[in-house]
C-alpha cells in the first residue's frame, strides 16, 4: 500500500448536479439533512480527516447565487480552498475542480486527489483514509460494495444473463487518483469526450488501451452506509443512519452511572451448516462444501467477537445493533459489524486492548487460515490491540462433533481512554 507520510491528500467534492430524481424545492445537494445541507456533511467528513490538506467544492455552473451561498456556508471549514462552478457533465465539473486545485500551487504530481459526490453525506474519515492509502503512481483506488441481490443483465425488456455478484462491485466515492494521472485522464477526455463517463474509474478506462493496461485499479471495501442520495427514501434512510450515529455518544457521568477503567466481555455464537452457502470465518472465505446458515454471511467467529466487545463496553449484543430482520444486513460481510462496533468502542471512550477467540469445528481444518484471519481482523479494527484465534474440536461430541455446525467463543478486554 502506498505510504501517505510524505504526501498531501486533496479532495474535489462535486455538488453541481440538478438532482432531478429527488424532487424538492432545490437540487438535492442543497436539501436539508438533519439541519444541514447534504453537501456540507460531505465537506465536514473531509475536513475531519487528518490526512486531507485541501478541499475544492464544485457547485452548480448556472447558479451564481448558489455558489455564493456555498462559499458562505463553508467558510467555517479551514481546509476549503475554493468553491468553483461546475460544467455540463461530471467530468467537466471535475476538470474545473482540478483547474482550481492546480492554481492553488500546493500539490505535487504523486499527491492523491479524492473525487467525491457531494450527495454522499455519510462518508466516514475511515473510508477516506483507506482510499487515500491505496493511491499511488499508476494506481487508483475505488471503494465498492458487493450486491446483495441477484444481478441480471438486461436488454430492453428482456433479461439476457445472470451476472456473478461475487465478482461484481457497486462503485462508491471517494475515488482516488494521483494528481498527475488525473490531469492526464481529464486532458485526454477533453480531447476525446464520451458520454459514458460516470466516475473516475470510467475516466481512466477512457484512456488509450496501451496506457490503460499500465494502470492498476485497487479495490477498497466500501461502506454500506455510504449511500448516494438519489430518491426521497434515500434521504429518510440517511436520517435514520445519522440518528444511530448520534446515539453512539461518548460515555460521561451524565449518561452512565459507572465507567470502569478496565472491562471484559464474553461472546458466544453458533450457526448450522447449510448447502449453497459460502463459509466465512474471520472475514475470510474458507474452502468447504457447506457454508453457515444466517441472515448475514454468518461469520460465527466475528459474531462472537462483536458480542464480546459489546459486552465489554456495556452496549448490549449483536442482535440489538444488527437485527437479523433488517434487510440492510442481508448477506453482508460481518467485517462491517466489527467496523461499526469499533466505532462504538471509540465513541464510548474505550480502547480494545485484547481479544481471545476459540472456534469449535470438526471440519474444515482452520489452523492454516488463522494468520490471514488475524490480518483481516486487525485491518478492520484499525487500532493497536492483541488478537488471538484458536481452533479446536469437540472430540466428536455434540452438534459440532456431529459436524452439524460451528461454534465460537470470545473474550474481549477494553480500557478507558
């Protein structure tokens, strides 16, 4: 992964669209989301990300009053360099933002530039850092999520094929490109425009084939909460997610009778084997004829770990935070549950010190996979801590001994920060 130590990260936030599919008194980026215009929440996320040095905001190209309003409302964000007018297309708007970035004079050719939709107001600093960290010379970064429903290829009113969703990604923003490569791609597009440009990935794909082959597109695990406001129901969903986030407030003497200096939680989970399911443990797909039955990916190891962490911080259990009747979590990677739980750990003013996990299964043999599991868990937890995973059997006894399923136990210890 490219290092960020000697680089500055810049952002171009595109908020220039007309927003026709989300009807309202104004374009959707200006609609109110819990007291603030949608685009300002995007700006705020980049403002709060330490590695970001400067922000360009691209507003409507045909509305001088709106641009003045955007300038006034973002004056409190010190990282905002300039608010500029957009163009007739997304790429023209990005080109205008890039021109403003170029004129600032503070950017070098290998600095990452992150282009973000202004109507994705729930982007997190964590995702911004992950994308920036995978940008390098001839390397771009795109966050994606895996479709939870079966994907079909359509021609008119006819379905022509089923697309393998395991190898399909739904692109999000921010998408990261080095300054030099973005200049190259935008310059080529201006000379060879095409109507098919919808994101920076397709902008890079528009380069000549021989140049395109030299560029690596790095995939970053996207955030299901990082939704794009397109229809009115999206605005309602965003409000619900913000309500959940605002409820995850740091513990204080006013809202908790006692906050321990050190606390330990215990977690347990079990899932039965099921056909036509993939087996996931520790965020890793394990080769096996059977998977585990469950609403999400049924990663019993992570579920036990999440329950242990929630217990340590006194925050209930996994069912309370990620109910199995909510379609949002259908077939979702349990790494998302762990990531959200770690956000709650921080909000409540704790640090995860250590966790010990035991997985009970006759088959498959897990020992060879434990190092990669630990790598994925550490990456998701994103803070220094001690993790330990053990695999054992029940010597042929009970449901695990009969190879009917897998169980996991976990203990987690946190300290107050």
